[in-house]
């Protein structure tokens, strides 16, 4: 395990997510629990964000169900390496379903950020981008510097998917920016914004 | 398999799913669900997704619901244990969830590894906040799935129909 290297990675998580969401258009955003949800909220709390406060391992399959239900909308899953590691099997499920509108972005700081910054498997050499590629997701990239990150933003926003981007980010503790935590409220506001007030499903 | 193929209850379940406008069918297979899974695969209105673990299905159907699709999750009783933490998503967000469970380890089970989950499926689901409908008679399956679907989608609530191993076609390996 390499306990030091991610402390000096150049990409910073809040700036990455802010830039990614600056031109989100009508994208639907699912955020995995912990720091990824705080990052998405720091970029702006929106009704079409669905930040998770639990359900670890569930961000990608939740994004998949949403992408299949809303094929005309871009679905962007933004999550952390620890959350992704708990649901690796869901990458295989995504690959078999091949939703063209789903993009998965992992913010990989090689740490469990909410529990004391313990190292995750990615600090020990586990390569999430390679796992996603081997699972059969057609477009997978690992990005670790600003120039490459900027170059992949249009892909993340527009390219035919499913896509998987592992963004190597600096390990850092940042001030919490918390979204609402009542799940029923998060669901209701999301559905109102997406489906409208008169939609009965 | 012959006895399973000749049973009509899987068709009954399929019809209830159609009537309830179920669009996403997520499953980890069980022999008791084999006919139903085939029917869903053939349907033009249903998307089917095989999962690597049952908890994926809980999250997947939450996403489906957010996007306006109704779903159903098919599994055998051993899969219920794989779902527990993910069920907090359904509960905290007050979303519907319809689960159809074919039971193992319940009665006359030849595989002792199925017994710990099979003997406790109902209690575990209940503690996790899922309403359960246990069915021991094939003539009651349709009504149970109708009731579970109605309470799930109109609740919203998490509901599960537990289909007994005693029902013909739900047994496994001819034992």
C-alpha cells in the first residue's frame, strides 16, 4: 500500500466536480455517499442531484436504473473509490446493459475519506479503470492531471456510453458541504423536477 | 423442469406485472423463477437485467423509480440477506419496491446451507421494514402478487411475496 502518493496528486476534488458540473445541461446527477456527495453539493445543490447518505455500493446501480428509465437524459454518477469498490459487480451489470447515456466518474483519492482517511485498495495498486474495462464497459480512462481532465470533460458530458472515468485526486480533508439528508425529500424534489407535478407513475 | 413448465402460476405473475406497468425486471435467477424470467425477456415492454448480487437490484430499482419506471426484483431466499443495508435506501427515501422471493431452506430442504436464510427470510424482511406476503398454495400466488404490487406502488412501500418451496414448480433439482 502506498500511503503517501495521493497526497501530492495535482487534481483537487472540488475543482474537478465544479468544472464537470459547470455545463451539466439537463444531466441527472447521482452522487455516492461521503465526500463525493459533498463535492456535488459544493458545486450547487440542485433538484436533479440525487446525493446518497448511505446505500454504499449503490451509486452505480442506482444510476443504471435511472439511465434505463430516462434514455434521453444524460446520467452522471459521481462517486468515490471506496464506494465504487463496494459495488464492483455493478460494473459488470452496466456492461451487459450498455446504457448509452450513462457516465460513471470515480473520484479516486485512495482513501476512505469519511472514516479517518484509511487507505483503500486503490492505494495498493488496484486499478478501477482496468476493472471497468475488463468488465466490458467500452470506454474507460484513468485521468491524473489537469490537461487530460479538461480534455475528457466533453466525453463525460456527451459521448455515447457507457463510460467510466477514474479521476486520481489529491487526498485532502475539506469543509463539509452537506445536501439535504431526508431521502424522501430528495426523491420528491428530483421526481418533481424530472417528471413534473402531474406525473403519476 | 417438466413440472415447472406445466405450471401456470408464473404466467399469472407475469400478467400481474404487465397490469402493473412494470418496466424493469432485475434478478438473480432461481429455478422457481425460470419461466417468469423467460417471459419477461420476451416482453417488448420490459427491460431485464441480471445482477451480480441482489442488493444491486434494490439500488437499481430505486433509480428506475426516480426516473419514472416501475420495477420488480426476483431472487431466491438466500439473496434476501444480501439486500439488508441497501433496503435503507428504499426505506429512507420512501420508495416502492416489489420483491418476489422463491423460498429455499424452508421445508424438506436437502441443502443445509440454504436453511439459515430460508428459515428466517420472513423475519429478516420484516425487521428491515419490508411487508411480507407468504404463499403456500399456488392458487393464492396471483392474489398475493397483486396485493404486494398494489401496496408497493400505491404506498409507496417495500413488499415481498415469499413463494413456498411446497408449491409445484418451485422445488429444485427434483429432490
